C-alpha cells in the first residue's frame, strides 16, 4: 500500500496486489467489494477485467489495483510513484 497524499491528487492510497489466475482475480475482487461495502465504502468506478490482467477499483480516496504479476512488473506503479511512502508490503 502506497500513501499517495504527498505525491498525487488522484487518491490518498493505492493498494497493489497480484492475482495468479482468473479464480484468484474474482476472489480478490469479491472480497475487496465485500470489505469496502461493510466499511461503508462505495465503488465509484471499475476499470478492466480479470482477462485483461489488470483491474482497478476506485473508491475515491483509495484505489485498488489487482494485477497479473507480469503486468505489475511491466507497469511498475511502485517505480512510477517511488516518492510515495510505502505504508505496508506483504509478500
């Protein structure tokens, strides 16, 4: 998770994660949506689909990026936003 508050007006936080398969993409999407709804969040926009290798869920102040591992390396959002503070990294 990247703290974007000092480097971008797009969102306060970016959450980036990998999905290794279509079922894992769906499971992550369902869990993010369920947890966000339970916390009172509302998804403003969804971009992409599991088959594309990248799904973005926009909750306003929090944007969730779910990547195929190869596309995550290719787009390198952590490198692009390297001035953002790393809040947590789980491997």
